C-alpha cells in the first residue's frame, strides 16, 4: 500500500456509496478524457478498491500514485496519473 | 354507459404514442442493457436517450437522472439515501405534514432505525408551508428538507424557489416530490433551486412501474436497492427498459404540450368548481383557490362519507377519489385535510377530481347531473347532517 499526501487532481471520480465494480468502470471512463500527465482522483469507501485500483493501473499501463485516507468523509482518495 | 373519469392522479391510460414506443422493448428489443454484446449495448444507448429526455423536461443533465420503479421508490431514495449519506452533518430531517406517505414514512423510518429526529412542518389553511417557519425549524443537525411541489389531495402549489432558497442559505439539501405536479406545470430544477426531485411515469401519461429521481451532480446517495452497477451503481436491479422508454416518451410529449395543456385544464377545472359550488350547498373547496394545479379540484361535503360518495358516483359512471389513492381505502380521515384545519366531520366528505386532456365539457355535465342528488341522498341518512340542520344549518 503506497500512502501519499492529498494532491491536486485534474478530475475526480466520487464513488462513495456506489457499488463494486463502479470503482473500476468510472475511472476508466474519466481517464479517457484526460491528457497524459494529468491526475485523476478517486474517492471511494470500498476497501476492495485499495487492491483493485493499483492492480488495474498495472494491467492497463497507468501510473498509480498512491492513496490517502480522508477522515472527514470516511473515504479513501486514490490517485492515478494518466500515462497514455 | 359512457364514463366521466376524474381520477387521473390515481391512474391514467398510457398514451397510445407511449405504448407504441414501448412495445418493441417487450419483443425484439429485449436485451439486457448491462450485457456487453450488441443486443445489450444498443439497449444501453436507448436507456441513455430516455435519460436525456427526462433531463430535458426538468432542465437537468442526463447524468443527474436515476430511473426507479415508482415515485415512491424515488422519494425513498431521496429522503433515506441523501440523509444517510450525510450522517456526518447530523441526524435531523424536515418534511411538511402533508407529504405523500412515501416521504412521511421514509422520515419515520429514519427516526425509528437510524436515531434521526424528524420534524413534520405544519401548513396554513391552504396547505402552504411558510418559508420563515421552515427557517425556524432548521438546526445545525438538519441534513435534508422534503416539501412537495404540489399536493395530490388539495392541489396547492408550494413556493418551492423560496423554500429551497432557505435551505441553500443554510447548506441543507432540499428534495421535492413533483409527482402530482409533473405534466401539469413547468418544472425546472435550476429555477426551483432543488437538489433532488421525484417524478413518476403514470403522472405523465407513461406506464406504471417506473419513476425517476433527479439528483444534483456530485450529490451522494446511499443506495436503497443494493445490487449491481445499474444506474451507475446507485440503484441495483435490471432496468425496466419498456417502462423507461415509456417514461422517456411521456416526458418528451409533456415538454412540448405543457404550454397548451395547462390553460385547457385550468379552464375546465374552473367550470367544474363553479358548477359544483353552485349546485351543492355546504361544500368547501379545499386547497389554495389560485396557487393550485390546473387539473385539480378538491372539495369536502359536510355530512357525507367520501367513500360512499365515490361509490355512488361510480355507479353513474363518474369516477373521482377521496384523496390519495394510496390511502383511499383506509377509511381514516386524511392527515392532509386535518393539517389544513378541517374538522374530522368535514374532512370525511372529501372528493378529489384530477383532470387530464381527455376530459371534456360533457364530463363536467355528468358531474353536474349526478353529484347533487348523490350528496343529497347521502345527507338524507346522515345523523351529522340532520344534527347540523336542526341546529340551524350554519356553515363550517
């Protein structure tokens, strides 16, 4: 698990309370609209995302930057940098 | 016997154009929109087209529409889903005392199972919620307010922009149940200033078994039906594709016809009200006389049981209702009529007419012919009425 500080993002996918596998489907859609180098932030309360999203990035050639916990909103924030 | 049907709020025929649009989705276009093959993906595209049509009716964005099984489900998702998604802020909801049972009971559910406090706001004698009274009811723990656009029982239209503005200033979510108002008056979510809005298919001339919830983009909702990724993971269950297609078509028609339909219904309604008030003594026209739905007329006949009146009229081919169809068999005095200050003896005699484009002047004549003798007959065996007459027949 790679923990980082909260960082600025170019787009956000708010997946809190939304069921699995939305945490994989919606980020994939949003990444299509980003340019290489831009960052996508994913908000989720789904523990499974902590493994699924890094694995999805590895499989699809995207850079997983890391995650942090957002205690105020009871969710995780995960960051992906678009590679291509 | 021809019928004069005035219970469109309870059920209305699916419009022929709507039915035509739906039929292929029961037969050759049967695919599941979640399937990855072409039979499914084309249906997914159809669903998104319907979402856009419903969004257009409301001045919303397609991604702000969730399809549901009914207005009641949409109200549940709005009240429970939004309140539970914002527990960090507090556990207080406010609803008006004259909401549909799906809102009232959703608020009671939050009280009973999630330690919420629910405030049931009073209304004035016309059924209006005072924005200042709403402001006073807000607390730092208030997460959601739900007040209907218009009442299905008394037709009164609320000042939603003013009520929603009070909530926006306080950072509180505002939901409105627009089931009774949809297809009768314009509904634009930006002009209304609401965060959530409920629609149902039948109210627009669409089929039963389908509804929709508008939710402002980025607003979090806890799903109330847990399942798969349908509706972007916010509402599980395979979509009712024919129903949604019907709702989409009905919304499209409503958007184009509203400008002509409202004045037509209002003119018919005004003639109905004038005729009934002239023909029957001791009758109260309930709800607001001006700020009301164009296709809505509601009365209370003192000394009469509304159920009996509905039954007698139906035997003459005139169909109306005592109030909300959901509660009409309960034989209880309507909480809405009590909330506007009517005594139980008067409220028992409730009769509601909900009009549609299919109603004509001939339907009104049927009411004028059959209503006065039906009321007179019921009053002739009413102890309440005889007592009143013996006391001098004073008005309510």
